[in-house]
């Protein structure tokens, strides 16, 4: 592998007295991630074989599970709203909105014909989720992350208190 095109980092130790005495020689290190274009990166066959495929559940089961999810999230965010001045939580017929001041609006929308939950956020972007019956969770078909974990990761640094999911 030709490494001449890589960008060297500082390879010296923090202890400059060792370097000046000649006891240490500089060791160059290289930042290989500097040249990675994440938008063009493609999954290998090994990675894609473990992704869950979207399963259609009956409409009545989707409505039951999605309503249960919306009620759980609504109650959890309402509890947080009482101790956080920067939150405004609203629940409409099929959409839960959480406005975080100075950050933006997070929304969770139900798409009943597609049996999907759509989550949009100013932090993570746009995700779709389907209900996986085997593990009883909402999972993203793009990379198999779980909706509740995504919400915890995004809201953890933004609010005071624990999100009770």
C-alpha cells in the first residue's frame, strides 16, 4: 500500500524532554478515515445478510402496536415537559411532535397503509421503522437500529431527566 498520499499526524510524545534528549524517535501516524466518503460507502454482502427485512403485520395489529408506541412516547415526553422548559409536546391523530427550543422539531408519524412509523429529527434526520414481531420492537430496515434507542441517543443530551420508555 502506498502511504505517501496520507496525511501524517504529529507522532511525537507529549514529553518533549525525552524527544530533545534523543531517547525517542518520531513515529508518524496516519489518519486513514480522512479520505472516507461516507455517502458513497456501500454495504458488503456480509453486512446486508443480517439486516431484517420488512414484514407486513395485519392492519389491526399495526394500529394496536403503533398506538401503544405513541401513547408510551407521549406520556414519557409529557413527564419530561414538566421538568424541561425547552420542550413543547403535542399529539394529534397520527403524529407526535416534540419541539425542543434552539434545536428544532422532532416528529413521529404513523403511515398505516405502509405499516411504518416515520421519525424525523433535526439531529439524526429521516428514518422509517417497522414492527418486528420476533423481538417486539420498532426497527429500521436501513441499518437495523431500534427506534427507542435512537430517541434515547438524540434526546439524552438535550433534556434533563430520564426518558421512561
